C-alpha cells in the first residue's frame, strides 16, 4: 500500500491507516492526521527531508520516515 | 485576605497564550522550570485581582504521556487541581485546537474557553457561532483578542466565577456508541478507586492504556484484567489500537462541531503561505537561512553586542571613560605623544650608559621606580644627574605598548635570545632612539604619563572609583582587594555580558515569536539529525562562538528536551571570544618559534566542531539521552509580527533570569577564587611564614601567587595533568583561575611569571608560556597543544556554568555536563600529547596505551549501532496486563 512518503509534492491523498506505535504514532494522530483525513503534500525541505503537508487547515512538517507510517489511498493531483 | 484562586492557562503552542499571560499579569511573576525537567514554568498573579494566581502551562497539542511538556501539564491539571482552567484556542486553527480542548474538558475542572485571534478569522471571511460552540462544549466561550487586549477581563471573570462555583466541566460526549459503552464499563470497573470528578478522565486513560496516568489509582490485577477484556473487544471489532480509536473519534466529533459552528469562506493563499513560498523554498531556503544566521551573528556579536560588552568591560570595569569627546581626543593625543617620546626606554638607556661609565646608578634607579617620589628620591636623582653630565647613550632600543622590541618602524621582534636581546634576520633594522643626552634624560624623568582624571568629563571606572572610596574610608588592602578584584571583578564579568545577551535575545525572541524558528528546524533538520541534534541546535552554536552564556540560554528555543540538554552541554566547546587570547598566545609561540603556521587558529574552531559532533554521536547512544525516538512532527505556525510588549517582556524574562541565577553562582565562585589566589603562607626569603593576605605582607614579591593556596591546590592537582604533559602547578593554577573568565589564563601567567602587564601579544609572554612546556631545551608542542585543547573543551567559565546550571535546573544534570566536558577535554588532551610524544620522541609507555585504549573506546562508541533500550512504547502497551500494580 502507498504511504505518505510516496505522495508527490502537489498531490492530495486520504489517510487510510497508521502503522507503527507509541510516541510517533500518537503524535501524528494528535496533530490531526487520523483515518479519513485529507492531506495535501505541500513542499519538500531544501535538503530533501522533511516534508510539509497541509492538514486540517494548517501546515505540518514531518520526516519522510514518519510519513512512511501513514498509509494513504486516493492520491490525486490537487 | 481571600484565599488564592489558582487558574491554569492551557492551549496549543502559538495560540497566543504567552501574550495572554503577559497581558493578564504584566509578567512580574515567577519564571522557573517545572521540577526535574527543562520545561519552563511561569506563575504570576492577575493584575486586576492579586488573589488570583495564573499558572502558564507549556504549549501542548495533547495530554498524551510522550513529552515532558505534556506530562507536566497533565500532572498539574489532575494532581495539583487548579481551581479553574482557561483553555485558549487559536480560531484560525480551530480543529486542531479543539482536540486539546476535548481532553482539558475531561480533567474534572471548571473550564472557560477563550477564542483568540477572532479578528484574523474575520479577515479571512469565516464566521464562528460562539453560542453554539459553547453549548456543544458545555463550557463558557468568550471571543477575545490577546494582542489587542479585548475581552480579556470578561474571560477572566467567567473563569473566576466558574472557579468560585467549583462545578467541574463534564467533558464532551465525543465518542461513538460502541466506545462510549466500553468507557462506561471501564468506569464501572474502576468504580470508587477514582475520585468522582475524575471518573471519566481515568476511564478514558485506562481505555487508552496510559500506564503513567493511571498509576496513582493503584488498580488491582482483577480490575486491570477486566478492563483489558473490554478494551480488547473494541480493538478487535475496530481492527485498531485503543489509543488510535480514542484520538480518531475525538477528531471525528470535532468535524461535526466544525460543520455546526463554523461557516468557512473559500480558501485563498494566506500571507503566511506566500512568505513560506520564498523562505522555505527548495532553492532559496538554505541561502536565506545562512543570511539570517549571518545577520544575527553580525548584529549580536560584531556590530552591537560585542562593542557594547567591550565598552562595559573596558570603561565601566577597567579604565573609565570620557563623556566629553573633546577631552577624549586631547587625552588620546597626549597619550600618543607620551608614547612616541619613549621616555621609559630613554631612561633605561641612559642609566645603562651611565652604568657603563662607572657611575653608580642604583640610588637613582630606586628613586625613579618609586610610585611617589619623596624629597630624598628627588635628591638622589639630582645627584645622579650632576654626576652623569657628560653621558650620552646611543642606539637605545624602543619598546611598543606590549613591551616588545620593534624593528623597521613598529614591527614586533619575535625572536629573542636568552638575555632578551633581539635576534634580527638580515635586512631588518631595530627601532632605536639614536642618542639620549642628559637633557633628554631630564625631560624623560619629568615627563608625566597623561592621567585621565586631569581632563574634564572623565568618569572613573567602577573598580577605580570604589578603590579610591574604600581607601579614603581607611579600609585595609585585603578588603579593597576583596571588593575590587573579587566581587566587582566577578560580578563585572556577569554584567559585562548583559548588553550582548540583550541584543541577542531581542533578535532571537523576534525570530521565535514571528515563527521563523520552526522554519529553521524544517530547513536544517536533515543535517543535524545525523548526529542526534535538532536543526535548532545550530543557533546556540553560532552564538557560542561569541559567548557561551547567551549560547546556552539560546537552547531555550529547542523544543525537544534531550536535544535541549545535549546542546546546552556541548555548545560551550566552540571557542568563544574570551578563548581567543589563549589561541593567539599559542599562535605567537608556534609562529614566533618557527614551529607552526597560520592553521593554528582555525584548527581550534575545527577541534570545537569535531568535539561537538563526536560527543553528540557518542552521547546519543548513552542511557540518559536514549529513549524512544522523538517524533519530528511539528506545526509550522503562521508568521506574525509579535506585539512589541510581549516581545519586550520575552527579552526581559531571559535577561533577568540570567542576571539572577548566573549572578549568584558567579559571585560566590569569584570570591572563592580570589581567596585562593590571594591568601597563603609567607614562605619567601625573609617572609615570616605566617598565613594571610599575601600582597599586604612585608616583602611580598611580584610573584606572590607562588605562595598562595591556589599554588598549593595547583600542585596537589597537577598529577591529574601529568599524562597530558603539563603536570606543573602553574598550568593547573592558571586553568583553575581561568574558570572566572577564560582570558584570565593569560593574565594569570603574567602574574605567575612576574611578567606584570604583559599581554598575549608580548614576546616575553610567549617565552614564558613556551618555557613552561620546554623539556630539555626543546619546545614540547604536544604538551602545549594538549594544555590549550583541555582549556578549550573543559568546563567553561563560571558565567557559562551558572547559565548551564540555570538551564538544566537539576544538580545531577549540571554536574554530568561539567564532568563530561572536563573528562572529554582531558581525553582529547591525553590523545594529543601521547600521540605527539610517540611520533616526536618515540616514547611509548603506560599512558600511551591508555590513550590508545580510550581512542578505541571513542571509535567503538561512535560507530557501534544504536543500542536497544527498553522502549517506553512496549512498556505502556504491556503494563496494563502485566503490572500487578503496587
């Protein structure tokens, strides 16, 4: 299954499931990335990592390793 | 007096909470840390009613158990039971802010909700139905503007009323029927174990398997097993873990609230997004970051900060200054004229010439050296002049302000023979005064060095003014020395940094408050993650190249506690400006002796950077810095211009806390070092062997420090540095005295070798320094470099130590930091010295083996894979079923 890591800049997707456990998973969810949320990948940092996404109307940044814990579907170019 | 009402202020980071706190309190309260963590705690009474005490909780997104900020907030709400809670919400980010609100509402306390930044929302065209929101949340809702101070009293009044009523907010019914019924079951299982108003809170925490949160309940194994059964059933039917189910459902409920209460206007690109298009741009991001850093460095350390600090140090605490520029110019011109006269050289030359002619000069020399010439002195000089009428001295060498011989119009002679005579290369010509006649001598004898006190508009420096005042009051020399050298010298070193710290924090607080700091982390994360630090660690290190004190203080902006501690520990390893005199001393010795080259100074910066990277990688693999990986999942808040008031308060808080905490420790330490270096036993030839204030005793030589307690301590501790090649007591003593301020290393050498006012640019100082490391006629470069490396890396000056202590706010961490720095510095010194001895002298011994063993240990720690520690994750997931809770 595709993860948020695979989503290109400018594409939008829907969160299907969060893998992983503990602090990272909880933090991602606390920041509003939960099941069925729409996420727009906005930007990649100058050195290629982390990425910036728009979720629930604000800008969130996370590392690609963490993005890999987010399984997504329904990827469309916004 | 009415009983104090405690009100906690909760909210997301960047929701305007600090602004609200400052507006409500005027911020004259207590700023410290929460116990045991480096998280800041602020507390102050409400301006309008001093019986209401506000406690500012750290900005958090959730009450989860994963970060120290969240844990202290949760513990405060649940254990310390504030009388009411203000939950401040940034309405431009309503969805995510309400997530914390749903949790705060469950904490069993009366809650009032403030909707902040409503004005911004109106600009966007969105509309919020506050009444409806209030009824859905089951708590009073007030629209406020913290920035414009609107409706704040109304919000506070609602909160205080709620606190007086004491009716806890129920918490919203945000869960699906399935989860809700499971929660009811859990609540029934927990039963009376939890206090009534926290029944639902604990039911949810048990459901989430938050082991830390439910520990105080002391649930029995039967209760836990029963709860586990309920939880497992829900998890199975949902195919998800309980924590995720709870979080997901909270957000789902918030979505329904959003639909009911908010009408959103069509989205446009916000200003913030437009700025970010440039600032965190893939191409421009790094150059902009570099430009901002250079600007901060330049303004704080080059343009404003350092000159201001130098001004305070040089004028207020050293030489005094002029308020009148005409006098200043006249004084400068007179001083230059006096120096051009080379009067001291002329006198010395003339005396030497007279001596050669067989004229007795001893009485005249003694008379000339006296501070205040008595009538007898004057007579002695007159008598000498009468005798030396025909003497003419020729080719008298000139000295510059540092006491160095010069050649070819002011160039310093860098090579001297053992008698202190210049060794010149071919083509060089010593600067000399061609002839000195008796007339010249008379003129020189009567020449007065310009005294600034004689000029209009001169303000005396603090030490000099206090010395005069104390002497006028009849204080003993020991008291004058204690007050002037000990207290004023020590406290002055703190005060001197204030302008620099102030300027720096004006800039840093702006970058932080306007939202750029988060972008720094975004842009630089990739680089710093490699060695276990965060992108924000860069700023303290840049700043530390100027001064470690603001550098350590700047770690406040790092959001991860482990990174914060690690950066505070390591950042002082970058050579600061006070260490530059030590570096130039070494350069002088090496280049002056033709052994070294230009690369010495950059090498010490390189050493600092390598030391930090190596330490970071090593420490990351040790237990205190280990733990679950900290997620880098971070909000990039909207840019906004901070209110001047809140910006100013932010700066003031930082500066004031530095003065308070760093000031006290430095005061004590400076007095202690003063005592050690000025008191001792009069053991010199003709001394009476009694203990006391050395300078005040009869016949004390210029090198009185040789007899001080410091010398004794240095001697006793010198064995520690034997393997590093500098096991003499002078090196140890100056290392200790350098703890007051690193540049003291140089001046202490001056005193120890009786060089008086020699500076790091004096050839005589280079020779003295080189002499300390000369073994059988050869300069021991290894020992010298080891000595300098140790002094660069070991514990910083007391000002910086005081700041580290304040930042760590935990004696254990403080001593760990100091201990690590000294230990690491020692090991690096050992490696340098042993390696040099092996290569240059071919000596191989016990310490060589130790050096190689330590080197291997460092390499092992550097390259071994990350060790596995008990992960807290598993602990939380398993503890419910396993733990027979005590």
